[in-house]
C-alpha cells in the first residue's frame, strides 16, 4: 500500500511541476505580447512554442539543478 501511495504522490508531483513550468512559459509569452515584457520574449517557433520564454525558465532551472 505504501508503494502505491508513494508512486501516486510522485506522479502527482511530476505532473504538477510540468503543468507549472508549461503554464509559466505561456504567461511570460502573453505578458510580452501585451507589452509588459520585451517583445522578443513572445517569439514562438513554427509549432507555436514560446522558445524564448522557455529558455528564460530553463536556464535558471538548470542552474538550480546543478546545485
């Protein structure tokens, strides 16, 4: 039973973190489109992925992961 609870909690944490990370990139891209952030942050790839906003979140995340 404990293993099921731990596995369920691990899946929830991973899903929650992924949701926050993906939503944060869209929020930054929307803020850039509204003029709150520099317009370059709103740049997207051909698949509508906000690549600059994603890079702005991935760089500090990688730095924190290195600690």
